[in-house]
C-alpha cells in the first residue's frame, strides 16, 4: 500500500469541485469503503465512477 500524502496537491490539480446531498446511509457506505480500502473519499467516489460503465453498459 502506498503512503498517504498530506498537504495540498501540487502540479496539475483538478480545478473542479462538486457538492452533493446524500443520505446518512450513503455517507456510511462511503466511510465503510474508505475504512476497508484505506483510501480517501475522493478515491472511493472515483473507483465507483470507473466501475459504473461495466455495471450499466
């Protein structure tokens, strides 16, 4: 497992931000994935996005 990075990103950081309204159940699922995989919230969401075309298409 790679070491977790701290601080602000340098270089070509993504300039886009989004905000979502989620249920407590969905938040709990995200946190469970974070704990199980040892990754950030952003990485959990990005993994879900990468998996979605296989699930729906």
